[in-house]
C-alpha cells in the first residue's frame, strides 16, 4: 500500500472550552481554496464535548486531548510535535479564515517568507467589537500594505518548519510567546512579513471587566517576557517598561494612524474610550510587571 504523502501545510489550533466556536473555525477551513493541508486540534479542557464534536462532524481532523491544562502556546507546541506539514500555520478556535487564507500563506512562503503574519478582520462589527479589534489588532488590519512586522500574532501566523526548528518551540508559561518567537525570527534574519491577503475574522466576546483584567495581566506577561526572554540584562528595557504608561499618547497616535489609513477613522473615534482604557491597562501591567521583576531580582541576591 502506497503511503499518503505528507501535506504541505499543517494548521494547529489550541482549544480550551471552545466547542461553541470551534465549528465555525473548522467549517471555514473546509472552504479553503488550497486543499493540501491537515488540521490538528489540541484540547486541554477537561471535557468530552470537543472530542465528540470532532469525531462526529470532522473525522478528518487530527485530535489531541491533553490530560493537563496547557497555555495556548504549549498546546501549539504539542500540535507541532505531530504535524507533518512543511509550513506550520496557527490560528484560534474563535477565528474563521477567508477561503483564500492558506493559498495566500503558501504563496508568501514560496516567495521566501519564512515567518508570516496574516491580517485580522472582524466577524461581528458591533461598536464594542470594533473597539476591541482596533485595540488589539490595529497594526494587522487587512487594508494595510504588506511589509515587516514586529510580531506575528498566533491568531493568524505561519512559520516554515525549518525556521521553527531553529527558533522554536514557543516558550512555555507565557501568553506573549508569539512575541518572543517573532523576536527570535527577526534575530535569525526572518522578521515576520505581513501578508494582508491572508485574512482571518475574529470574535471579541469578552465583556468590559474581563477585557480590563486581561489587558493588565497580558501587559505583566509581556514585561516578563521582554525582561527574561527577549532582552535579558538590558537595563534600558527595564526602565522603558517601568515608564510604559508615559508612552500612552504615542500608542494612541500610532493606532489612529493605522485606523485612518484603513478607513477605520470613524470607528476609531467612536470607540476611543475602549482603546484608551485597554492601552492604559496594558501599559500599567507592563510597569507593574517590570517593578515586580525588579523586586524579585533584588530579593534573590
């Protein structure tokens, strides 16, 4: 019997109590114009609903059930361990890819792009979701031109297997591992390349309180990632993080520039309170995280 050739692309999706949105994600993958790919779902929630859903409706999907809770990037690493593809593509269960997504990703890879950041769009363009989307992804709007980016967000990112084996895996224990891996890619001479034609649409279902808590904690996490993984021993980075809140006006100006370039100007202005609050809490989290790290470092001497 002739063995089936390995797929060109492996799509890895980490899930945690995500059965409610996973069907939309997988159905969007079924509509892809590029067909030479496999899908790997790694579930670390202690429930049987996700596994049953995949067995009954998506038997072609490769499914891994973790016995322990995993950070999203740890789950991605588990998926990569069994992936067969030449190009490793990552997304989330609350995202739905446009039909040409994988075709554009593969084309970019064939043009020599080893790390690729795709564009982020909205599934539900309500006032709230527009504000959260601009807060989180103003620099990945699909109307922006192609070019290098600082970070390939793993809601829509791809790495060649060759590069991933050089700079990976995702560091465990961080939500900011996509930032760390993007930094490593840049250091290896392959900064993430933004490909606006590779679009996934995202849901933003968190309420106000959940968003505020998330932004503060993610700011803390990113500060820790920069201090311990990206720029170890760089005192300038520690100082910058301590005063991260002072850069809030520049962050808002940069977001406004991106929004205006993409025809999102009205949405930006109308949702400005969401963005101010979100960016301020992230900056406060970074400053607190830098201070916390410094305190721990001093106590360990």
